[in-house]
């Protein structure tokens, strides 16, 4: 590897799409950023085939990488306070909100910023392929990346804030109160009515005021979308998440909608 040109690759995998990002550590620049959203939800076997196709079709992935990170994005996870976590009971933490099989491989991420453990099921066929193709790599769950990014934010807030990360058919909702995580959950939606129902359900359960609580958005949502319009109909203060990254972006990249790539950009 050219030590004067150190690069890191991140790959985000979910059943509705793939995302890729390359950071050149030497120039501290994001050189490649691309997301692919599928028209229909695929299964893990088809996702692997699509990943193989993408990696072989683009010359940028033939470079040598100093490190590789795979982010598994699915609803097969749960957060556990570290003080209550027992390595021998991983399946028990998941079984209350996820259908699991005896053959499922269960792992966990440590989230140091709030002393918690994220228990989840990765796409093991993806991990096997990445290891065979690139060698050693790191993998983690998308909610680990999201929770860590939100809690690491530099600004202090004395109010309660709601963060919505929007995907093509799921929404990740985090509620922070004075920088303490009050709630994190993932909801699957199939219509804009489902979407707003889950958001307002969280507001109701936590007794949040729709007139004063600030909502931050990231992911696959724009100001002219139905989802944004519906949110703004019911909630007074809606903003897009502030993007304060420590690196620059290549002139070749379209940086108009960087909030679409919020998760993968926070993997470095």
C-alpha cells in the first residue's frame, strides 16, 4: 500500500439498499460516496449478489484500503445497559422484540459514550464475503453508529430533542434529554400515515410537546417530501440534522443532500 495515500472504506448494508463511502485519510477527504436504493426489499442472499456486483463493477473498490467497516442496518437489535448485560444471555435480550432462529449468529457492540451494549444479528453471509475479499475488517450495527454519533455531538442542550433517521421503509427514532438517551427504537412503515403514527406515538409515550420539542431529520427525506410536509403539519419545530464533519468532500461529489448519507459518514 502507498503509505502516502491511506484510504478507508465503509459499506452500509440493508435489505432495501447499499451505501459506499471512501475516506482518504491522507488528504482528509471523502473521495467516493454512493447510495443505491432498491425498488423492492431483498433477502440476504440477493443483497450479497448485489454487493458482489457493485464491488466488481467500480474500479474504486480495487484500491487497497487501510481499514474496512461494514455497517449492518436492520431491526434485529436491542440496546442493553452494560451493568445488566450478560454475554450468555444474548438471545434473551433479542427475543422480546425480534424473531430469532437457533441458527442465528448473535453479536454485540459496546457503546462507550453511554455505557451500553447493542445486541444484534448481522448479515453473516456479508461478513464472510467481505473477509474472503478484503481480509480483516470491522463491523457494527447501524444503531450503534447512530446512537454514538448523536451522543457525541459537541453542543449541549437543556431541552429534549427527537432525532428521526428515515430509511425507505423504516424509521429510527432517538430521544435525547440533556444529552442522555431516553429512547431508541426502529419502526417499519408502509405509508406516510404509518410514519406519522409512530412519530406521534413516541411523543405521546414520553409526554413530549409537539409545540416546543425540536425534531432533527436525517436519512432519505427532503423538504419537498410528503413525509416532511406531514411532520411539519403536526410538529412545529422540524429541522435537518446539522452536519459537522472533520473532513472535506471531493469536488466530484454532489454535496447537496449529505444528510441522506448521515449514517455512513459517521462511521469514520
